[in-house]
């Protein structure tokens, strides 16, 4: 039989109401329970707050943005040629959850009521709508799966209130291209979102990527004009082009033609002509196809109406994006994923930007919240140690006669210390158990019902967020019980100073 364990259990089960230590032990147990409950609540609230805010920021820009190799974090995307191989490499990188293309440009939102500077974010059909869907307060998401995307826009509740807009209203949007020239289009409000992150809600509006590509003038658009009448068997053909940078070059099927024209063609029968437009800056060329249909009664000696059809490839701007956004499965693996992405793209001359680098002030602030939790845990542990030290010393003083008797019967100091250390550990464990029940119950009530609400303008969330992380809770409990039990060895050491003769005589 383990004698120290047996005696410790007998002390704990003692029902002697005359003992001074009983209310003191009860108070110490309650103190530990309240302290543990506060520690668990603090950890759940701070982790929930960090996760909530972090997910909102990530929702606006993913964990990583892969952009042109420009050493900046500008909201004005520099055009980047879409590379299917890069898209494939990113998608196959371990730990990657989602890859999507995007582009951002500065712009101005205008109504009769106000003007507001915004960041226009263009998104494509591969966009992950999970975050924005959860933040929508009215309307619908964009339709990105059509060949010609409608002029729809999603704005925030802040902008809707400021601009006096609602779903279905029209608004003018000015986008500035790479030459800082404004281009205007009228958009229809398709949806309104509210994330509570005012700094982001004030700025971001969402449109289809094709609108950003086209209004930015990133590519070239080749067009052609054909005379509807042939004069003496000759028809005039001219070229038009939009976009690009620098001097434009026109390459016709007829190698003798130079420039945009007009050029004159002697019509002999149905004819097909191709026009390829390029520029000196290396912009991807665009092509226009001209089909001339000659009527059966055509005569080159008179004025004759000619049927013509002009088709284009739709412009080369669709080959350009602002960058790639990458979502990973686990935020805690951000640094590891950064290294993997950098290694995968080492030959592509692209820059990888982490969400923490693009928004350092927010993530530094979130990281500082851990200090608050550390301070609370340290204070609660110190209070628990003081409570238990006082309680254990009183228990020892109250049991001096027993200690003296045990020593007189031959028990050494160490087993006697074990008796009271086990006693203290049992009391601490009981306090931690009740503290877990209390803390987790309160956390569950807040998580389920959102009893405590907040001002989202100041706190970015409308209720106190809760995150249950059982591993953190277990480690916290283990830390508390180990530290407290270790510190109980100091008051337990007092039994070595008790003389059996004096203790028995004291009785």
C-alpha cells in the first residue's frame, strides 16, 4: 500500500468541520477555478478575434499575391502576361488550397450625391466567393462565367450609404489606366457587402476582370473599316487599333500596305484580308479578319454595293492579369508555403508577397494581442500559486501533530512532503476541472448565442468572437497544474523543519 497516498486521501475526505483550513481550501479552489476560467476565456476570445480579423483581411487578398517583379506593394497592378504553366505550378504546390487571377486599379466612384476614391478589384470565374458571400448584406455575387460579362459591381455598405446607392442602381466608375488617363463606364450595383473592416470597406469594389483589362488598355484591339461601295472595281479598307503603348504597326495580308490606310483593293471576287496590329513595347498583337463578299452582278465599271464582315479576336487584353492570388490550407504554415512558392517560381521572375507583408500594421497589432493573453495567464497563475501556498501552509500548520507523530514513527521527510504535495495537487486539479467547466460553458454560450456584442466600427466585429482550440486549452491546463504543483514544493518543504518532539508537545 502507498502510505503517503492513503494518508493524503484521508486528509481530503476528512469531514471535521472544526478545521480552520476547510474554508481556506474552498476559497483557494474557487480562486483557481475562476483564474482558469478567465485564462480559457481570454485565450478563446483572443484566438477568435485574431482568426476573425485575419480571415477578413485574407478574404480581400488571399494569403499570397504573385505579381510582376516590382519591389512595391501598390494597389495599382502592373500588367502581367497570364502563364498557364505558372497557374499549374501554383495549383500543384503542396498546401495550396486555391489559385485565382486578379487585377487591381485605382478609380473613382461617382453619383449625383458624392465622389469617392476606390480600389477596383477585377476577379475572374476562378474566384473563391466564400468570403464575400458570407459578407453580402443584399444582392448577389457577380456572374463571371459568361463570355461578355455585364457591367455589374459589388460595393460595400459604407460606400452604398455614402453614395446613396442600393442594389439595382447605376453608378459611374472611372478607372485610371497605366498612362493615368481616366476611362468611364456606368455600372449596375449587383451586391452590397459589409465586413466591418472599415479601412477595406471604404476602398474595395469588385467587378469582372475583363472590365479592368479592357479599361486599363493593357492589350491591343484591332478593328477595320470597309467601304460599303466599290467604285470602278476598287474598294477602300482602313485599319483601326486601340490600346497598346508607343507607335502602332499594321501588318496586312497585302505586304505592300503600310499603316492604317485607307488602302484600296481591286475587287475581283470574294476576298479575305487579315490585319495584325502590334506595337513597339511588345504588347501581344491582336488580329482583325475582313471578309468581302462580291455580288453576282458585280461590275467593275460601275458603283456597286459590297457586303463585308469584320471579326476580331476580341482584343489581346484578355491575355494580361494583375497577378495570381494563392490561398493555403493552414495559415500557420505561411512561412513554409512562402519558401515553397518562391522555390517553385524561381525561374519565372515573379515576386511573392505575403499577406503579412502587404498589411504589416494589422498583423503586428494582432500579434501583440498575444502579449495580453500572456499577461493574463501569468497574473492568474501567480494568484493561484499565492492562494494555494497560503492554503497548504495552513493545512500543514493544522496537521503539525500528525506530522510529528509520523516522523516519530520513523517516516522520513520526503514521504511527508509527498502527502501534502499530493493534497495540494488534488485541490489544484479540482479547481482546474471546475475552471474548465465554467470557462468552456461561458465560451460556448457566447459562441452559440453571441450574448456580448461589440461596435464593429471600433472592433471590426459585431460580437465577441470565440475560437475553440482544444490543444491550446489542454496545454494551458497542463502548464497551470505543473507550475502550481512545482511551487507547492516550497511550502511542503516546511514539514522538514517540524520537530517531532515539539509538534507532539505542541498538541
